[in-house]
C-alpha cells in the first residue's frame, strides 16, 4: 500500500497534519526520534518509524511510501549548528532518499524568505539560507515537488482561508500552523500542487480555490 511519509511528524504542523490525514483515512507513516513521541501518533492511526535526521536515514522509512512531507525543523531555541544539521542537511538526505525510492511527490514545508535570504529577516538569515539550499536541492533533484513557504506561524485555530500572494505589510504576513497543515493535505490530494512553489498567508480564499488560482495565474 502506498503511504505518505511525514518527516517531523512530532512537530506542531506535523501532528496536525497526521490528525487530518487520519480523518481522511490516508495511510501515513510518521517519522519520529523516539518511542515516546511515537505513541501519541499511533493513537491517531499512523504507522511510526523511529529515525534521527542527524544520522543516516533508513531505507525502511521510504520503501513503501510514494509521497514524502518534510516539516521537520530544529526550532527557534537551538543554534545555527542544529539548523544546518536538521533544516538543511536533514532535508538534503530526505530528498536523496526520496529520489532513490522513486517518490512521486515531495512536499517541502519551507519558509517565506527562502527564495531571497539576503533580503529576509536579518535575525534568522542563517535559517533562511538553510531553507534556500534545501529547496534548491529539491528543485535540482528531479523529484516531483511542492514547496510551501509560509509566513510567520501562529497558533490560532484554522481559518480555511489563505492567499498565495505576499501581503503588503509585514503584520499581515502570518498564517496559522493549522492552515499550513491543511495546505499540505491539499497539496497531497491534488495534482495542481505538483512542481510549484507557493508562499502561504492567511487571506480570503478557501484553500483549494487559492491553489487553483495560483496555478491559473502561472499558466495565464
């Protein structure tokens, strides 16, 4: 059975994504670092795989998966060294394994300024650079991709409404983690998300409509 491998499944976006996939009865494998993290996800119906992004990734994690979601991150409380090891090198290793196993779609949860780290937020420039090169590696890998670049993440309830166009003010460049999880789910279920890069912000369009409009704008 083809499954979706979620890397970073114990993170705030990852957990919400697993819950959404469980509701949609989508077969999912959750990659986590230890057995303690695995138990909650197994209760949701996910198969779990224990692996550490700072080590070699096991073939077993990818073997029966035709899609991969990378939503892992070192977190804001770690140093640049962990950002390099997780957000960049961990992502590179995951892309390479996805290519090896002929994955049909790799969804990368990236960052708003990954496309232009030089003009992003100075305090997290190292993070945006890591995201930039992780995205670049995916783009050059030949693996079918969806790159999602959310704005500042918040913990409010899902709105179901987004825009893929960057707002004019920084105060409006936000999106709930719940809506990002829903956007990932949308990307996994609809072919229009394949081979496109979208920034994500809370807006005024239903998620499905926003993705379709983004594709139409590119084609038109």
